[in-house]
C-alpha cells in the first residue's frame, strides 16, 4: 500500500481577514479617520490621557463602544466625537464584522439630575431621578440606558447641557 500526501493550499482570496491601519485628522474635537472602506469593525486605541472626554465612536455611545482598552464598533462612520487634546490615536478597520446591541441610551453630563422620556406626545418616564437609571461614567459624560426597545424617543433633562440620544437597536 502506497500512501500519498495531497497538499492542501488554503487561500482566502475572496474573503481574507484583514486589519488595516487608518489615518486620522482632528478638527474641533472630532477625529475623522480614512484609508479603508468602512466595512467590518472600526477599532480604536485612544490613550487614556485623551479618551476620557469621548462620548461617541462611529455613531455609537461610548458605553457600547468601549471594550477593555479599545473602542470597537461596526464600521459605518469612521469618527470619534469630543476628543480632548491632540492624541496619538491608533485606528484600524478589521474586516471581521462586529455585532452589538445598543439599548436605548442617552449621553449627557451630570448637570442633569432628573429626566423625562417622551415617545411623541406619550410620556414614558416622568421627571425621574437620574439615580434610577443604569449609567456609565466616562470623564464629563454619563451614558444612561432604559429598556424601551424599538422606540424612537426624546429625552428631556433638568439641566442645560446637550443630551445625545441613541435609539435602541441591534447592529
């Protein structure tokens, strides 16, 4: 009996797993990255010295984007909002897609202590203390979540700082 070894060559010409470094530029506290198609996962390594001010990564709240020492979101929009200072950010496009669940989230400062949530003219939450919501703090920003899937709502607080609202979706 003669055994023959058949060589198997694995090539990934159609769908190789790639990671490409992006170039980024900063203007008015928004970092915009470019250099690859926004397909797959947008990955950022932002030094702690300037990542504390970040509230939005590629259209997602920081509370969803943060993964240990990195920020990762589905690649769609290649920007980071509210970068404080001139940072040495390392940005990449990983061709492997990332799935995330974004609960209904709003990001604002701790200036707001009471919130009302409206769905059109319907009051869902009426003047409720910020302490009742699940929250994550990053620098001056607080990301609050509330379980109202599939609803596009408006959040009103008792302060004057801006409130950034992210509708709950799975992407």
